[in-house]
C-alpha cells in the first residue's frame, strides 16, 4: 500500500460530537472545513439501518453495514454520481451492492471543486476521495483492533468485513461504526496500490438509471413545493437592446397571474466573475400559478425596447481582472464573417514563434493555405434553464441544475444582501450542461423573484428563451499555412485564428515543437452577443480545423495521414523545437493513441465503398484518436463506424467512460455537420428546433468502439476530449467519400450543398 500523510488536510478534518450516535464527522478539503450540511438518505432496494454513524463528511455507515457515500459534484450526465462514490468505496473496501449514493449539498469548505466544468470532477477530487475512503477504513480497523485487543496491522478489511485471522474474530463495518466514529483522525493512512483496486476500473451501472427510465423526480423541472409559484422572463428581442417600458396592468388581469415586474440582476458597481455573465441585466418577470398561464401572459405582454450603449466591464476570471467590451448596435452574421476575414489577413498577436518562419515561407517551393470557420452554437440542453428559490428575510434556499454552485453562491449572497452562511444551495440532476449551466444568472433571477414575491418560486425558461438569451459557443475563423521545400519536406507552419470574442488558437499544442519554423498568431472581435464555455472550449473548433489541414498536408506530401502525424510526434519527443516543457502535450502519449487506433481500426486495410478519416487531439490532459468510417447511400453520407483510442489515465468506470466517448462522437458529428446559429439585426434567426438543426437518431454512427490505453497515471479529463477531434475525422472522411474538402461548418450547408 501507499502511505500518505493526512497533513494535506488534517486541519480540515471536522469533529462534531453532536451528531446521532456520537459520530465524528470527518471531511477532507484543501481548505479548512466547517460543519457539513446533512442530506436525506436515498431510497434504494436495500434494508435501511436503524442508526447511521457519520465517519466522515463523505460517508456514513449504518448499523447493518450499509454505507451512504456523498457525491460532491454536480451531475450533468457525465455519471460522476456513480464514479466518484466508486473511488471512495474502493478505498473503504466495501461491497458496492451495499452502497447508497446521495448528492452532497454545496459546501466549499468541506468539498473541493464543486463544479462540473473543465472535465475536472474526477481528476481534481481523485486524491480527496481516496483519502476519505482510506481514512474511514483505517478508523474501522483501529476500532476492531481495540475491541479485540490486537495490533491494528493484523486486521484485514475486505468487502465490509473486518477480520483477525489469529484470533478468528470478525465483524461487519456496521458493528464497528459507532466505535470508529469516536476515534481521532489518523496522522497517516495507507492508500491502496493500483493493482489492488477492486471497484475502480470495473463497470458499474448508473446509480440513477432506474429512476431516469421510470420517470422519478430527479431534475430541476421536477421540483414541487407547497405554495410554489411559477415564473418566467421576458428579455429584449435583440442583442444591443434594453428595456424601456412595459404595460404590466393588462397582463396582471389574466387568469392565474400574480404579478408582473422588472428585475435588475447586478448593480453597476458589482464586480462580476466570468460566470456571472448575462446578456441582459434588466428583465421582466411574469409570475403565476402554472407554466401555461405564465407563458400565455408573456406572449400578451406589451413592452418597449431601446438601443443600449457601449458597455465596458472589469470582470474577474480565476483571480485575474480583465476588461470586457460590449459594443452598441445590432449585429448580423454576414458582417461578422466579413470582419473576421479582414482580421485574419491583418497583423495578429504573436503567441509563439520558433525559428524563422518568415524566411522559410519566402523561400518555399510550395505553400499550402486553407481557411476554416464555424458559427455560433446554442448549447440546447434538453432540460431548459430553470431553478427553484425560497427567499425569506434571513435565509435563502436554492435548488436546481447548476454546474457552478460554488461560483454563484457569492453572487446570490450579494444581490440578496444575505451572508454566505445564510445561502443554502442544493443540486438536482441536470438534463444536460455542455457549459451552459456554468453561467448561473438564472439562479440570481429566481432568488430576486422569490424575494419580491415573498414566496417559493420556480423559474422556467421556454426553449425560445433558452436559445435567444445568449451564452453561445463563439464563432471562430482560422487560417493555416504550410511551407514545403523542393523535396516536399515540411519546413514551416503558421496558424492564425480568432473569433467573437476570443481566439481558438492554443499556441503550444501540437504540432508546435515538431516543426523548425513555427508561428502562431491570434486576434479577437468584440461583440454584444454573449458567449461562453461550450464543451471543450476553443478546442471544439480548432481541433477539427487543425486535423483537417494536417490531413490535406499529408496528402500533398504523399504520406499516410497517421504516419505523417507519428513522424511529427517522434520529432517532438526525441528532438523537440524550443523548450520541451513549453509544449502542452506529451508526445509519447499522443503517439500512443494514434498507434492504438491504427491497430484497432485495422488502418490500411481498405474495404470497398468505405471511406475513412482519422483525427487525433489533446485537451483537458487527455489524448484521443478517432477513425471514422463513412459510406455513401443514395448520394448521402452515412457514418458507419467510429473507432476511438483514448488515454485518460486510470479509467474509474469503463462503461461511463465509453458512454462519454460515444456521446462526444455523436455530439461532434452533429454540430459539425448540421448546427449553426446566425444573427440578423441582433436577433437570432433560429429559436427552436424547427430551424436549429441537431443530429437525429438515424444520422448517428451505426457503431462506436472505444479502446482505452491502460496505464497507472491518475485520471484526467474524459467528458470533453472525445468531442473536438471527431469533427476533423468527419471532414477527412467526407473528402474521401465525395472528393471535396469542407472548410466551413456546418458542412451540410457549406456551398455548394453537401446533399440535395
């Protein structure tokens, strides 16, 4: 076993002798801890104990040996409500069939990183979760050793049973839980060796699976409370506009409507962080008894809007201040495209330069240049934005789907004028996130409405509200250039990219470090259309563009696409350009997934009528390579199969990880092929699924096969990495199938039309 000191968080362990059974609450955090908030037991097909003993803030053990494990992070479909408790259970050494999982409340002092973002739920809590289970296991062994008067080193713990071989004594965890809860936290604990994991690395079913398929209440929209009112919002019809006036009185007379009023989210002097962004600061709230009545009242409301002026705000992002400008005026997509094309041909900001790329391009025998673009995208979670709040004079209870409860808590506290300790935020399961629920303005909106109404309120967005109120994937544009010498060798590489309002270029990612003369530049274009994180931010465009260009470059050089990438990675590994440490990626791991996918997809073995595209990418500390097989049926491209190779370190739950791989591939194919949000006079031209195209079941790959690299590296990201590269594999397969390269997403509308 691996010994580890609890000093990382020894002062963060919590003692609370007022709990039932005289239990000791033991929590682990990077920060000092405080008393955790309880959570009700989840009803499962297990006999519930008569008494619970709280061993630490992550778990409690019943007198019959049933163990409740808290899942601290928001669940948005990535299955952390199963995978995170699996880590605790493995180190605790308990039989998984005796585990009950509960959603932990927000408690940033007890749990670290209570955020669903950046594919970091598992990686950021890996050590904490293991320590929680191992610490509890040690305390149970110590309790047994004291009871049997034997050395603790002689006690074994296997699947919830404590044993002492020499004396023949044994006891279930439930029998020792009360005694264990009274012990001091150990100075040092032993973590399992990776080879000894019995739950980690095995597939376990989604703990919410039965509830999901039987329609039991899990989601924010399911929340019901006595006396609860329903609210919805009316926002300006276009970006660049603001509220001028409205007629509330006529709408108040409609059936079931209680009130109509305006709310202002933040005062001018409030310093926002990035995740407090909202497109419109002043909105009209309509409150009534039912969703139908409220939505009908919204349609009947007469409001007058006016042009907004330029706004420049200072916002904080992870401790760093930056200025953000929202220019006045109503924008449209045609103007955006024109401006981006102009900016890509002007001088950009140099973010990395190796060698002398200018001279290399000047002396090149051949230059290949291609430009790529993508539109804004709406997140379009299946569950639209919603939240519940009950605000009183001295307390605020909030409940619903959010990816960033800990980052929104200060905003709620500020606007309500209540101290942080009076804000209670609970999390429901979420019907999708994809980055949209990182921006929790809807929590603030709900809290303000509840405060005004002096009643519990559930805020519900319509699909049209959700799709037209901002926080989109940015629109991007990038140009790639490659210089070849007379022998067709690659001698220089240049990428220049920008977007609205950020650049997608990662200057130190592949192929940086693999080419002698390398140049990366970026540029930005301000806009009043609000954007934000979208599954694998920036990577979700640049990966497809980069991998498409590398494929075209390999063809121009007469090389196999995989072999060409492996040649570059070999250079980056053995003789990197510049400081090796300046490259974001590990060339050996990158090459590893390419080698694996080459083997598993039987790359190089052609099959009549099957057209193959390959792509590989690094993001969120993980590596993904994908081969996409396409056939043409009735002049229409059909994705037959996707083969994926992934290196994300230790795979906690293979089924869940495979699901993320499959979902990422389907999502990426759908967005690259079909999706786009365009603007005319500041107004989104798509506001529901009749005009905004998503992938359909019949268009999904017929099969997806995922292979994981086996290693002992701590877990890295999995929710986002499979999403970006599939767009490149799709574009490359389309070229093989149709003989035509695609540079502008969505491919289905790239002129001339792909089909029809």
